[in-house]
């Protein structure tokens, strides 16, 4: 079974590639390396340095993938607010271009990385998949439109799919520059002995899910969860203050964070129910926050040793 992973050189995509290889899939990566890195792609995996908006016949005719796992995207919420056109080109037009190639070349399944950002401000917690869709950013809007295109391609052409809406993903290889990477940013700062900045009182909560669990959900979606839209989350909430405590516990040191003004527009609490995913994918998150943080800290420490 051959799987094409778009964005396979990125944070989440590269862990999906690793998990697919572990489960003996043939894997091909399509990634333009705009935020990803070639060093994240194992040597034995063929990499097409291409854009999802490119003419994709070459790669699809050559590789004939059975499944496409689509992770490549413009991933920054704040960038989307500044450049909604670019965000739409990447996340809507890019996805439609890929869907057309999937139909033309008889791809059997399309697995898509969506986001909790499609929900907007929660009306209740935990958020189930039936929750209303009122995105607060162009990023959330473009992901929501991409979801609709996927569903319509399924209705029109019979393309099978699973849409996965991730909560806050953290783990090894996460870029400290993207704002999705609060954990990566905190670990980087803490290991350098710098104080952590917290917006507001730090009691706001997030649902942090470890990247290896997200990768396993994607691979499970290769054979389960047909035509489903599923939350992929830890299913538990952690406040920023608790995250910092857990992080310092793992590092073995501690420092008082500095508290800044609350950022306008920040959601106070976020928590996604993962019960549907548990049932449909026979999947559940297997790493506790403490375990995931420890692995991420070990990874960041080894990178710091390499850097200096
Ligand atoms: N990180 C999170 O917490 C989170 C949460 C919800 C959803 N997601 C979604 O998960 C997916 C992966 O995100 P990530 O955090 O790994 O980001 P990332 O930036 O590490 O990975 C994205 C990858 O896609 C590639 N890429 C970007 N635009 C491309 C294009 N036009 N053509 C080809 N390749 C392109 C990049 O080079 C990179 O390797 C994205 O779709 C993102 O929206 C992430």
C-alpha cells in the first residue's frame, strides 16, 4: 500500500512518515520545504520538492499512491489574518488541486489535517464534532472550506476520506517560530534559562496532544473512519500554569514566569472530545502530558548540544 504524505518534511507530517514506515507502508513525500526540513525525511523515502498548487500529474502518474495524507498548509493563524489571500491559495486552492489529482489517478482514500480552529469560540466544553462552525481566523475559515470541498468531492466522485481536527499538537521537531508551538517555545526558553512569558493569568486551558499520537491517528485513518470528521485530541485540559509546572518538573529546575497583558481575541478554554475518534479509529492517545513533555525535552536537549 503506497501513501503520499504532503507536508511530510514538517513537524506532524514527518512523524506520520515514521509511523507509516513502522507499519510497512510504502511512503512518498511531497513538500516544498517552505517550513519543513529535508533532514526530517528518512533517506529511503522519495521526496518531491514540489508545491501542492503545482501541476501534480508527474508525481501521481509516477507514484500511483493508494492513499494521500494531506498535511501541507499555511499553518499560522496570525499570518492568515495579515494575508488571507495567501492562506486561501494554500489551504483551499492547494487542497482542491490535490483532490483533483486524487480523483484523476484513482486514489482510494484522502486523509486531511484540519483544526480545532474551525469551531471558533466554544459554546460548550468538551467540543464534539457536531459543534457549530464559526471560525475566528482566516486559517480556521480556509480549513473549514477545505473540509467542505473534500465532502463534496466524496459526494460527486466517490472519493473516500477522513477529516481529522487536531487540538494543540506538541512534540519533537516542532518549530519554535510558529505560534502553534507554545510548548516548543517554552522548552527552548526554559532550557536556555530564560523566563517564560505568559499572556493573562495563565489559567486559560488548552488540550495538548502528543505528535506521536496524532501520527498514529492518521495511520489508523488509512483503514478506518471512512467519510468521518473526527477530533484528534488528548481529551483533557491543561492550564498554561500547569503546563509550566509540569515542564519545570521534567527539566528539574524552576523559574517564575513573567505575566503579560491578555491578548485580545484569545480563547479562554479549549477542549475537544475524542470519543468519536476512539470509536471510529480504534485509537486513543497513549502518551500522558508528562511522558510527551519528557520525550520532547530530551529531543530539544540533544539538539542544543548539537548546536553549541
Ligand atoms: N501543529 C498544530 O498544533 C496543528 C493543529 C491543528 C492543525 N494542524 C495542521 O496540521 C498540518 C501540519 O502542521 P505542522 O504543525 O506539522 O506544520 P509544519 O509547518 O511543520 O508542516 C507543514 C509542512 O507543509 C509544507 N508545505 C507548506 N506549504 C506547502 C505547499 N504549498 N506545498 C508543499 N508543501 C508545503 C511545509 O514545508 C512543511 O513541511 C497542517 O495542515 C496544520 O494546519 C496543526
